């Protein structure tokens, strides 16, 4: 199995158990690789695996969600495509946010800067689209922050209630809410 395929299998373990709850046994079971093979790909162990997972997820987010905000389409279309891509990214609301999970405990100490940068980039790109739509920069920044808060918050609600309807509702209404004055 390639390193990339191994990383893709590791994502689910970190999403489900967080950094502290992720053990080499769980990682080995998820990938079908023994500890020696895992250490072959990731000589620094769990920390390197988690860093690789975050990098993989950030790269995917960059090439789908953020890329949709950088197209030449009109702002409304870019926001709709972003929401469609977010829906895919979080498997229609069924997947927890890895950035959220990795912002607790020891993982926060290890990955805080990476998580902060990922969220900042998302907010910056979203605000830029809103400014292009004619919204004042400060208001655009606040709306962008609020949008990320809504998306992250609804993922917590979905997990707590085991109901994706709020996630679907937030994504369906988000483009119009962002463009409203």
C-alpha cells in the first residue's frame, strides 16, 4: 500500500478517536499494516502520522473548497460551489471536522499553528469573495468568520443529535445569508 493510501485510511481513526485516543493498534487495524510498516512510512510515529493526515486534509480542502472560491465565477456561484464541496468534504455532515478534533489536548500543542493557518486561509478567501460582491471589508471578514463558525458548530450539533438535517440547512442557506446586507 502506498503512503498516500495509508494516510487516507489514517484519517478516519484520528477523526473518530482524536489524537490522544488514536493508538498504534487502531492505526494498524485501520490500515492493515503492522507497526513496522507504519514506522517505515512514518519514522517519528503517531505525531508524524497526524501531521501527514492534517497535511493531506488541508491539501484536499485547498484543491476543492478553497479553489472554488478563487474561480472567476460570480461570487454567488463560488459560494454555492464552496458549499457543495464542503458537503462532500464532510460526507454530507456525517464526518467530524479533523481541525476541530485536532485542536484539543496534546494535539493542539503540536498542531495549533497549522490549524490556525488553515482556518485563517479559509476565512480570508471567503472574505475576499464577499468584498468582490460589494460588501465592506470589515463586514465581509465578520460574515466569513460567522460562516466558518456556523459550519463548525453545525458539525458538533449533527454529531450530538445524529441528524444531518441542520448541516444540510446551513449549507443550503449560507450563500444567500453571506450576500445579504
